[in-house]
């Protein structure tokens, strides 16, 4: 086999291999996906999961500054539904200093690894993906 044919064969094999490569999941969520864990500025961590009927729950897996308000580990603090790509709405749990809970409406926007909402306290209004 002459040198030119060998180079052509190697080039074709390389291009074929590159074109047939499968995409592997690196474990990162796509832009706009809320599911997974998010951390607020005070160390709280919320893990969002979705059940069979499409409802998304956010549970506090680390409390950070929420301990002073009577939150407990694994407590549900969010009840949500997906509205559109990167947009979610529902309710977020608030507690006063006596530990009394109320639920407030919330709209959440996800842009890449950045969480933003319109109804949480300052340490959850913007969170980062873990």
C-alpha cells in the first residue's frame, strides 16, 4: 500500500470514528433544569426531585441559617410545577422567628447553574448548582 492510500485510509477512519461517537452524560444538568441540589449563600442546600405526577418538591438537606427559624433537615420547603423551559412556579415555605409556617407563591428561573426566584429570602433568591 502506498503512502497516499495509507494517509487517506487513516483520515477516513478518523472521520468515521468522530462522526459515530456517542454523547456521554457528564452528570451536569441541562440549562433550565431545576432538578438536583442548590446552595444558598448561608450554606442551606435544597434538593429538588420530581414525583410521578410531575410535582417537584424541594427538601432542605442542609439548613445553614434556616435553623434559627425552626426548619428541620429533610423538610419540604418548595412545591412546584414546571411552566416552561427554565421556568417553574408554586409555593415556598416561610417560617417566622416563632417557627410558624406559611406558604408563599414563588416563580423560579433557571439559567445554566444559576437559580433565581421572586419570593425567597436573600440567601435563596439566588442559589448555585452543586
